[in-house]
C-alpha cells in the first residue's frame, strides 16, 4: 500500500475535470473530487489517491485544513492562472505553480510516485468522462458510450460528430452526467488534449454559429443529426414495410403504420431506447435485418390479433412496441439476434451467454422506465424466450404460464425469423413445424389463427 497522496488546488472546475480525465485514462489511482457534501472524516483513511479541491466551493478552507491534518508532508499543486488568492500559511515549499499544461506534467510525475512499486497497472476497457467536460471537445475524435444499468456500454456518438450545448443539456436532464471512451481508442484524443491543454479550458464549446457568422467566415457548420432526426429519417420517412407476409386491408395497414409512427415519434425519440435505433446506423446489414423483422413481426401479430378479435388499439400498440423493443439491447450483435433457444447458446462465451440470457429482463426494464410504453407490455418482453415445455428463459414458464399475447408474440418471432433466414421458405413445411411446436396451453388459439392465415398465402 502506498501511503502517499496528492492534492490539486484550483478555482476552475473544468481544470479538475480535464485533469482527472487525463489521469484516469493513464493511471489506475483513486481520483477524489472533493465536493461540498464531502465530510472531513472521509479524508482520513484515503491514501495513495489524488484529491482535487475547487476553491470556489463553500468551506473550501475547512477542507484544505482537514486534508493537511490527515496527509501531512504530502505534495500540493496549485493551479494559479491569475485568479488565485487563496494563500493559507500552511502551504509548504513543495508547491508547484504554473499554467495547466506545466502543472499536468508535474502531476504525472507525482502520480507515478503513488503507484505500487513493481506491480502491473490494470487496464480498463473504458475511461469515464464527465458530461460537462465534453462541452470543451467540439468535434469528436472518438466514439462515446453510455453505460446502461446492466453495465453494458452503448455507443451514442460517433467519431466526427460535433457536440452541442443542447446535447449536453438533454443528457443532463435525464440524470446522465458521465459518459465513456474506449481506452484502446483514445490515444489520439489524449495527445490532442495534452498539446492544447491551456487553449482547451479557455474556449468551451459554443452553440452552432448562426447563418450570418457562417457566411462571413466562408465555412459551413456540419449538420449534426439528433436522435429524433435519425429515427425520423430511418424509420418514419423511410418507413418499415408492414404488408408482408400477409396482405392487410388498406385501413388495417394504415392503422399499423400510424401506431408504429406514434411509438417512434414519442417513446423512442424521447427516451433512452432511441439510442439503440441510432446505433444501427453504423451497421447497415444489421439495420436492414432488424427493420425487416420489425415489419414482418408487426404484420403477423396484427393478422393474428384480427383473426382472434384482439385488434383493439391498446393490444396493437402493445404488440408493435414489443416488436421494436424486445431484442433492442442486442442490436449491435446480429449473431445473437438470430438465436432463440438455450441449446443455441452452447458455443457462446460466458459473457455472451450472460448478455443473451439477460436481455429479456433488460427489455422489460426499458419499457417500465418509458413513460410512453403501453400498459403491461413488459410481460410480453419478459416472456419472449420462454418455451411450451418450460425449457426457455428467463423464468422457465410452461405453455400454461406463458400469457396468450406472449404466446402469439413468440410465434411471430419464429415465423419472421424463418422467413428471413430461409429465402426459399415453404409454407407447407412451416405449417408442419408449428403444428409440432405449438400445441396446448395458451398457444392453442394463436396457433389455430396462424394456421388459418398461413393457408391464405403462397411460398416464394
């Protein structure tokens, strides 16, 4: 255990945020940003750490005295950019003063004295960065990720995107204050920040220039697509095809399209789930597969609902919403999207098995957190990998415990995937398959409806 610590004093919040990001990307040492709700007692047991104290907070002097008491004879760095008037007599000779770039080099040198000798430094897959720090980055040199409640990381911004204050505000309003870079990808970003450290903190990101400014500088501001814009372009202006495999009447097709449009324009464009659809834009093959599967499943479910007189608006909304959401957390893994049963997972790694088996719970939780979600849709999402004999997951429900809507949904997944995976699919063969697979319990009525519908269509 290293019994050394380091204190950084500054009056600028952004100094600490950028320094902590740089240090966190290169060293595995505790980084403690002392805030107003930090108690003096919390400082006592912490050693081998870097502390940051913003002298603009209330009681900053009290925190300073507490740190001195618990970390006597430890180095202190003062970042003095002409706004520093906090000069307590307890600061000793081992202060380093200078601009931010010079301070950073000294901080790096002192940080290395905090590391345990002859002990390899672990490497993290992702480096955390405060949302407010990103205001200073402008055009991104790397992808940026959001951490989900399950610990998985979701890409929400790509290299070349330009962050705006509106982007920062939107995430802050949702209670999201930290995002992540991939450690393996940020070498160029670290170098760029290091080389322009002083300029970076002086010139925070501004709102996009107005047309007059743009014309005067003869530059064109990049057109950054927001999440709602991208969803509108990919799923509404270029609509999903809902009229296959069954031919729907025009009024029913209109109803289905309108329900999907309403869901996409409300739930998905305003909540976290919209991020998943945007993530598909960088994977065209997966995007086309998902888009076709959403269309096929919605068509099949609408036809079954019509046949069984379930076709109220609330049920159709539930089916379409579940169709879009159910495998959303797997959208970046087309190999996992095509799996259905436990026996399909035997060749997967332990991590992929965990991801696959947990995704019904994740989908159900996303729906519970979406204020626009149709009532009780989470039960369909939770049950969409259950099987009649109880060998499915995550709850191991059998044909009597799986709900009727969930039973229809499971059958729709199976039929849509059969069509997509076998371009020369045969309807007679499929009727034999489902007759053997879906007998009994709450599958009886949806099975009879699907069999009747399938006899009205011709194989390709």
